[in-house]
C-alpha cells in the first residue's frame, strides 16, 4: 500500500510559496516474503539405518541370540525430525518520505524514514541451543526476529547563471541499523553473551585494561591469566576479566566495535560546466564500520605475513621501556599475543571518480559529418582518506585463503573520445 499527498494550492501554503514551490508526502506499507536459504523437505522426516557388519568387528547394532554370529538386525534411529510448521520469512516494511523543492526546483531536499520488522526468520538446528535431555539434535525452525530502521537524506542543487555558467551539487546520506529480537538464546545465558539486543554479526572480543602494557614478569604473575599462558610475554596487555571469575576465557568476550556493514554511508558529488568545458567529481564514504580482524596477535612467521609501518609505530618494544605509550602489544615471531582487541575502524572517504571533458566545435568536425566530438579525461579510486592499515574499501571484499588480505581497489585513468553522428 502506498499513499501520496501533494501540497499545491492549500491556503496555509501561500506564505511559503515565495521560496518553496513543491511539497510532497509519501507513505508506503507492505509485507514481502522470502524462502531464500531455507532447505527443502524439512517438513519430511526420515530414519537412518546403520547396516550390519561381519562378526567380530566394531558395530552398533542390536543382536539377538547366542553366540551373536548370525541373524543380527541393523540399528534404526531417527534422522531428520520433521517440522511441519516451516514457512517463509516475512518482512513488514514501512516508509515515510518528504519531497521538497525550493527556488523553482533549483534546490531539492528529500528525506525518507523507513522501518523493517522481519519475523519467522529461518534458523538451522545447528544455531539453536537446547538442553541435552532433549534427546536429539535441535530441529530447524522459524524462530528468528529482527527489527531494522534508518533514514535517507538527499540534496540536489543546480543553478545556471545568465552568462551560461552552470554548477551543481548533490549529496546523499544514509543510516541503517538492525537489532536482533529473537535468535534462540538460552534463557539463563548472561545478557552480554546473547544475540538478542545487538546487531547481526556483532563482534565480540576480549578487551584490554587501560594503561600501558605489562612491562615486567612481576606484573604478568600478578595479573588475571588464561587457561594457557605459555605465550604470555612482557609487552602484552592485561585483559579485562569481565565476569570476574578469576580467569580469562571466552566468557569474557563482550560486544565490541561495529559489524562489517557500515551504519552510515554518504556520497557527495559536484560539477561545473561552461560552454564546451565541463568537470565533475564524486566522493563515497562510510563510517561506524569495522573491517579488519578485531584481535591483534602481532605474530609474523611465514611468507603470508606483512609487517605494516603503522604496526611498528603503535607496538611496544623493549627499547621503549617504561616510557611506552603503545596501544598494541609487542611484535613477536611465531608465538601469539594474549592481549585483547585493538580498535580497527574501517571508516574511509575516497575520491571515487573525477572527470573533465571538452566538446570540440571546430569547423572541420562538421565537415566530417560529426554532430558531437567530445574528449574526456577521468579517473577512478584516485584518493583514499582512512586510518585503515589495509585496503579494505572494496565494495565486496574477497579474502585470499591463508593470507587475510583483501585485494585493493585499483586506481584507473581513462582517456576517451565520444562521437555523435
């Protein structure tokens, strides 16, 4: 369902008509469904048969009679437990929008606020936690629920002077965040360990205590340690014993940082043109996003590892001694640091595209029968502003096995000629 209302000749609109020439409200409300990712035939059960084997071998069958040599019956046990209630996932989407135009549509400002409530999300049995006395593997079911909301802002400005000089500016800005409502968390699990209440794929890490690294063995012996401390060295940070049980383990992992999907994206662009000459630039940026591995191990041991200059500057070393202001543990060979997570923002802004062009209107062009002759010089991915240690600004990162390195976006320059006849 979609509803729109355009304000034109309403009496209350008269005072602002001098500046605002259009105002439109939009509202849409609807439901969509999807079965993508849901296996077929989950509503059909089956039985597994473990066949009989030769006498004397290891087998898991029922045997009847003495001396258990022949006439044994194979073991039959329930396989997939059917779920006749498997159904599509459902998404209830709502959108409220406002479109405005000012100064004879030289300036346009649009804003949308949207929500999405997803229910009956399919959960595989491997993602569902049940007590052991259930007696079987958990059954796949539609148990998940997620809520999402956000907004989109768009600004367009364009003006042409009386002398024929045209300039324009566009900017789009988007925010979107989701929250898990239900994902089969055990009832007695601590709230910080549950999926509910946090974003999808929320990172969880052990964090470091504030201050400098542990500089002496005495500091190490007097700190809270983990189950295996064989690789604990001076230069490591003291981790936070979040649940205060006297040991550092996976139960001290807490929600930390942002998922790999950015909450905010923005894309400003601008351009100018005068007679036969024109130029434009387009930027793209993201923030509130985490992309690199959360835990910094500081381990370098094979041909796949890369030592970044930034790591050398941020890591503790014996030469720094007590004056260390390092935010990363000491670099070591082969062994792994036991320190917690290091902030690894993937926020960036890049000059995604720039182009300058010129229309040639020389007499010989018309004699060739060409109505349009244009030369352009442009480039893509020209400049990147970011604190990332790796090139992780790819639209869809691809990670090579064993290296955890993302292939960087290539910088390209283009020289083009376009003809019109």
